[in-house]
């Protein structure tokens, strides 16, 4: 696939080049498309059924009229986020967390730059949504565009909504040939978004969540990012993206019992696969479940150290890059008493007892009991499920300790 950078696009142009629809199949909506997309969503039967659930006493015409009034003046996806999504996300932080904090000290002095945040993955909806709010609160000029797998876009109104919310589409379930083309296109788009549109990007370090919280960067993600852009080598192409390793820490993962349940279902039936409804249930639980304290920490931008890897052969380069990314992400964990309690529980000792109290132990024990009680599957294996959940909370501490060596 020919790169758009070879079609005369200059990185110094004040306006993004006209790319003739090159990215239309994956990109978010542009300013001139927002009103039509909004009207199409209002006319969607499934979307209206959802809205009726929120306000069943309002007639459809009045409900949509109020939404149109609220939408007045929204011209860009950023406008949409500030008008609709920011208040919603701040409400979620207030109601379903014990606070969300943000450490961007590694980015100080570069607030006008655009970044590609590559992070561990806790929640497909909130990972980027919390980051959006924190960036705006910290004075950054814009939020992030995000990649969302098309397996989650099961209804037309969901696809419209996420495209209005600065999401681009990551295609899943492709043949090897289709996957190569899709990866090339997505990489070209990400480079275009950062260097031409002057947008930030958020992308997970791997496809799907690490269900045991053993967060590891997939080489394929970094290789995809290096497929697009300018430069004579992979280091130069990656440098264009201003990649920032980002660590997301949850005190409590509301989906922990669903992950443990899936571990047993796959253990008992290796061919088990989640349904689309399972994906939606996970999304709902992740958004509205209790998360305790949440912390985001930006690591050192890779541009400050990537030249150290420049002379490595290609295969060794990506292995070393993943290891360094993992070290940055693991060193950024915010650790909580539950992490220490879980590791001691697995090891059958109290080596980390200085990091928690008797009250902390009781709280976590009660929490585990309540989460395990939500699992209702055939041949429920309590010991296995408990071990899986303890492992989810112990692995961040294990990885943090290894990164600190």
C-alpha cells in the first residue's frame, strides 16, 4: 500500500492534506459530518429504545427535541466530548471510583506536543475516557483518538456514537492478507492523526485485556505503529509518534469475577468463546462497577531512549523495545493494599504485612466473597476462581518489583 506521505503531503502544512477518502473506512467523523451522524442516530430504532429506558415518561418527539437542543453548537468530535462525554465521565468518576488521579510529570514542558499513549488495558470504554478528562483538566489542548475493535460495534448506533467520540475502527477476524492491509492503513492513519491533524492517540499495548493483569506489550502493536510514517528506519518512524508508555492502575477491577469465570469456562471447555452479549455485559460492568482508587501515570517518552536500540537487528529491536515499554509501564503502577494482600495470600505468608492493616484484609476478603458469589456456572470451582482473582491483584506487584530491580 502506497503511503500518503509519498503523495506530496508535507508535514509542515498548517492544514491536513486532502487524502481523497483514504481513511474513510476507519476514521472518526470530521466536523462537517457530525450533524448528519447525530440525526441518523436519533432515527435509529435501537438507539431510541435505549433512550426510552432512561426517560420512559418522555414522548419520543420531545426526547429527541431536547437532544437536538443539547447538540446545538456541536461542530466537532471534541465539541461533542466536551458537551456530552466529559460530564458523563466525571459523574462516573464521582459515583463509581474513590477518585481518579493523573501524574503527567514526565510530560512537563511539552504540553503543546501531540502524543501516542500506549497503555496497559483495564476497560475498553473508560481507559481513554478517564484520560480525556485528565488531559483537559491538566490544560492540554485536546483529548485522544482511540482504536476500537469492530467486534464491539454490534449496532449501527454504537458505531456512529464512537465515531462522534473520536474513535477509529480496528478490524478483527481478518485473513492474513486482509490483516496486513488493515494494519498498514491503521498505521498510516495514526501517523496522519498525530503529525497532520495534531491529535493525540490512545492505543492498548496488546489486543484485548490481560485477564490476569500480567500486562505485556505485544510486538505486533509496535510493528504496526512503525508501518506508516516517514523516516529511513523503524526508530525514525516511531519517533514521529511521540510514544508515551502509560500505566493505568485500578484498586478494584469490577470485571474481575467475569474474567475468573471466563478462565474456568475456557479451562473446562477449550473451545469456549464469549458472545457479543458477553462483551456488552463486560462493558456495562466495567463502566458502572466499583473501581476504588484509579491512577494514571505517564512514563518516559520513548524518544528519550529509543536511540539506544537503533543499532539492534530488527527482531532484537522489537524484543528490546517491548521489554523497555513493559519496564516503563510496570514501574508506573500505583500499588494498593489489595495487591500486597493478594500476593501474600497466594504465597501463604505475610511478607508484605507492613503494607496493609487488619481492616484492609477484612475488606478485601469480604470483597472477594461478594465477587465470587456473582459467578453462576456449572461445576463452579471456588478454589480455582479464588486463585485466579488473587493472581489478578498480585501480578501488578510482581511486575512492579521486577521493574524496580
